[in-house]
């Protein structure tokens, strides 16, 4: 049962014909601008492959969420935690192309799911690349989808998305098309796929440029200032290079040419060394040469377009060739969709090192795949980030992370729940105290130092931190700490009476203060939200006109508190 206490000091006043004599008795108790005006691009590395639906999937053991109270952590949240623990700061979340294959494998777009994905990213201070995982949408002017051409549908779809989230989390990056795939006379039932060897990249570029520009113009007209990534046409296939990949300087022509009034554009290329394409030159020397060719394309792309690089996808590449009889690489390490071979592992390590050591600033990258759909043994919800995945084999300059150990003492709990968590340096963690009935948060201990009892606690992770929430039974203790006025006055004059109220309990209180003269109320005033240990002065004005000369006892009563009436005593 909560404890309640109300103390009521009083004052004695003598009122004569012309003079009022007064005697007093008191009981005490993410983006900076460069000098040239261009935007300094953020630095990021991370992992992609998580489908939008994965923030509703729970494949593994039940683990309490630290994003959504009362829920278990989804596969996407588990992945986000692993991304942070790996020293990365970005995740790519994908959904099926709404205008060509809306119910495709990567899951249908759903604004509630996207909002949840963004909340997960924001909780962990991650950059989130929102990927419309389409191919031919920007080029298809013949097929009708939702009463309009696919091309029109694509732009109109994005208008709704960007307008809804334009004022949201600052670390969103829009990726309007996964891998633009051009096919002049596209036919077939799977409209999300483009053409490969019949690709005429030169013919495609004017359309690709204009559609990306239309997206940028539309998005900026809505007041959206998030970064936007535009994709090299060679990420899917292009005729600029003999391999139809982006591994030659000709692939620089595949970067879209666009403008942006905010200069918040990334260019992207998806580098892989698949056995399908490179089986005839499958060795470490070739892997190093291919990595250097991709790197040269990226560096030249920035020099040509003026925009920084964010490669939103890439990795070792497929481990099998699929034309004719399937055949695996001669040096497999792990099978399945997040599998790899020794040779293409050497490729992605070489490329990652080149990107990390780029002059001035690392070239940003997100490698693939990290999601709950991988067919590789032991992949679980993490794909390439799972134990045994190639992420364990690749080295890069990892972002600093710090651990947060949460505990509680007394009748209460915290959100996030007690446990050990990792956060990227600088992340602000929101910790809520949840007291049980008739209890309250008494204080926080941070590294064994008392801090305020503010709830929630906002804690910036600039070092390893240990936090304990201390709970205690509710104590109601309102004290009249001081009662003061002039000692004498002329009959008929106004007397200023100041009542100082102090909250000596451990919970915020709201109540009334009433002042009496010989048990006759002079006035009453509300006191709202008196904080713990706060002292507040409540002024009253006593008009003595009409009162008789004599002695008066002035008393101040504070209450009721929590349904308990105020009480007090008169002192002369």
C-alpha cells in the first residue's frame, strides 16, 4: 500500500481595531555541407536481402523485441542487431515490384511494414535503403498495370511512398529501381525480368536518364530531402562490357545522368563474380583483376557524374553455372543462395579492400544476401551474416560499437528488457522504466552513478554502459514547507500570503492548497504536476475588509492527494 503524509503548518494573526498583528509558526519537513556547397556524403557499409515482410516473420527462438513493446523480435530486427554487431551501419530492405510482379518473392509492398522497417533502422541508428526490387518498370510503356502503363504506374507508386515518409527518419535512402533491365520488345509472363544478352544499353540510357530525373523531380517537389540512389544499367546486364557486367571502363556509360537541387544522389553498381560468367578464368589472379575493373568503373563513375558511390548490392556471386547441365565451381565452400567459393570469396575481399582504402573516403557498399530466405545450411534469419557465412571471412573497417547492459531492481522492469545489447557509437537509446502497481521509478543508476528519475531515459552510446532502473513503493508526502506574510497591516488592507509547498514523496503530485483564517477559507488554488523534491510558492491575497478585529490563526492545507483528504492543525 502506498504511504501518504500531509503536513500542515499554520500562522497566528492578531487583528486589532487599526492594526493586524501576525505571528508565524511553521512546521518544516545524418549531413554537413562542404565549403563549396556540395553535400558531404555519409559513410556506410552494410548488408541487404531482407524482405519487407521479414519484420512480421519469426523463424527462430522467441526473443523480446527492443523496438516493439510486447512483441518478439522479428527476423528483420534480429538481422538489424547482427548488422550492428558486425560493425556495419546500413541495411537494405526490399519489396517486390508493385507494377510488374507485386506478389513476387520479395513480398508485396505494405506501408505499415515499411514503417516498421524504418522504426527498426531508427532504433539501431542504421541507414535503411528502401529497395523497389524491380527490373523493367522504368522502360515498359506497353504493358498496362493498374489502368496505366507500367512506366507511369512505377512513378505514381513512388509518389505515394515518398510523400508518406518525406518528413520521417533522416537516414532513409530511396532506391527506386533495383536493376534497370532494358528489352525493346519485351514479352513473356514474368514482366519483372528484362533481357540479358540482347540488351542494347546505349538505346536504353536516354529513357533511364529521363525516368530517374522524373523520380528526383517528383520527390523533391514533395519536400523530401532523403538521399536517392540511381543504378547503373550494367548491374543487371549491359552491352558496354564483353561480360555484360560492369567490369570494364565502358560501364561508366551505364550510370544515369541526372541532376538534383540538393546534391543528394548516390550512384550504384552491383559487382559479382559468378561462376556462370567467369568459369573460364576461375582463379585468384582473375578475381583480383575483375575486382580492380569494377573498382575503376566506380571511381570513374564518380568523376564522370559528380556523385558519390553507394553500391546497394554485391557479393561473391553464384557458385554454379546453370546453362545446360548444372555445374558447381571447383572450389566450393558453402552451397545455397548465400554460398561462395574460394575464388569469388577472394574477389569480394579484394574489392572490399579497394573500396575501404579509396582515397579521401571509403566507397560505400552493402553486400548480398542477408535475410531469412537463404537456402544455405545454417543461414537462419541472417543469410551471409550467419556463422559460416562469407561475412565472417571478409574484413573491413568496422564502425565502433558499444555494449549496453540493462538491469532493474525492485518491483518493475525496463523496455528494452534486461539484457546485453550492442549499438553503433553515437546512437541515442530510449530506455523506459515500467513500474508494477503501487510502485514508481526511484532513480536510474548509470555506471553506478545516480542520474535523474526522468522516464524514459535517453542515453547516448559513447562508451560501454551499465544501466539499472531502481523501483520503490509509491510514497505520497506533500509538505507545507513555508508560510509567510507581513506581521502587521491596517484593517481593510490586502495581506499577501505565500505558501511554499514541497513534494517529499517519490511521485509527481497534483492537488489543491487552501488557506484558512480561523477555519474560514480565504482561498484555494490548484497545484499541478509538482515534481519530486520540487518546491513551489503558491501566492494568496487576503482582503481583510469586513473582518472583525482580533487574533486569527492562518493555516495552509495541502490535499487531498490520491483520494486522501488533507489534514492539519492550527497553531497560535
